[in-house]
């Protein structure tokens, strides 16, 4: 079944490292729009970004990969993923 027809999933990602909040938020919004996933920023500061994302499972994987590489001025050192997170 194509990714666009799979049931929506949810995940909450915590990206930790050296984060520039404005840059990271803009990058996340752009990637979410390109992948057609819903994005909610839970928390964002200079050391971590916690993002809740909903969409097709394959697209959540793609979002995780893109954000792991992050914008050029941020360094993501660790990613924590909680699937189908409701908090």
C-alpha cells in the first residue's frame, strides 16, 4: 500500500544536541510541509527540541532522518522516538 494511503501514525521525537531554536523550528516546519505530516512543537530550547508528528509511518521515518541531519547550524547528537505518543 502506498505511504499516502497507510493509516496515520503519531510519534514524539526529542532531538538533543546543540540546537538553534529559530533555525530548528523553521527547518522542522519546512520538512513537515514537504512530507505532508502534521507538526506540533512541544518544547524547544538550545539543548533539545521535542516535536510531535502525525502522518504516514514511512513519512515519519523520513522526517526523523531529515531532522537528525538538521539544519546546518545545529548539531543533533541524539534522537529519542516514542511512537503513538499521546502526551
